[in-house]
C-alpha cells in the first residue's frame, strides 16, 4: 500500500505517536526509521522491499553493513540509520542478558539457544556458575565463520579462576542447523573437562545449539 493512499492518522509516524510503537508492523517501523522513500518508491514500498529481500526481523538482524550499503534505494544515510538501529537492539539484548545473572544456569542456557538461532556464524559462549547453580556471568568468548570458531582455553580458564567459578558450561552454535557434535567438539569437551578438574572447577557440560534447541556433548566414557 502506498503511503499517500493512507489517511493522515493511519500513517506510520502518526500511528506511532497516537498508539505507540507496538501498534506498528515491522514494515511500518522500518518506514519511520527511513523517513523517506527512494526514486519511484515511497517509504512504505521501500520498507516492504527491504523485508522482501532480507526476511523477517530475525533475518534483518543478521544482515551486515555491506549488504545494507549496496541495497538499491537505501543510500548511505538510510543504511547508516538502519545499522545504528540494529546495533542498538543488539546492545539492549546484551544488557538484558547481563541482568539475567543470578538465575539458574539451565534457564540462561535455554534463552541462549534461542538467541543464537538466528546467527549465521559460530559463537562460543561460557556460562560461569556458582556452587548453588546460579549464574555468575555469561561471556561470548569467541566467534568465527560458518565453519567454526577458535577457543582460547587458557583465557577461558583464567577467567573462570578470576570469577571464582564453581562450575563451567560451554555452549557453541552450529549455523548449519545440525545438532550433531563434530569430532573436534568431542575432543574439546574431553580436554576442557580435564583441565577444569585440575583447577577444582566442575565442568558441567558442553552444549551444541541450533535452531533454538540444544544438546549436551557426552563426556569421555559416557554413552
């Protein structure tokens, strides 16, 4: 629908002011950020074309700067506004994650699996746990490409000692959607469990996450 065909009170900016941002569709929210359209397309049509190209909110959140910069009709100024808005959303999500410290680590693990579902590259995340099973903090300690990420085990264990962690949980996602651990995943699990034991830190588990789900990687000797 063209913007000009809408009554004044039904246009995105006016509806946001009168009814709140939650009353707007994703395309309308984008239109408010973009402010104006491009040659041959008004702002609502431009917003709709962006969603047609990149998908829903999850797809848009995974778009990088280069993809936005070259999208027809955006231009540098509009692309920068969207990049800034997406980054603001990521930081808000990160702060909310930090506020979850003190909750049971299992609950944070479930939420983390959901957060990683839309990522198109691999992340390694550590959950540092108290003796009572609550979370001290969560660290995204590494990221890589679609084929894997590098883990600095020495850094991870130094961090656990500094935090006085009683337990340690490791999580990494598979962007290809597979929940099956690789041979390298299994080797890392065994190695890290042994190193943590030397430091009197309980290695609670290493989990693979994909599509919002997660499974534990068996420790050596487990079925």
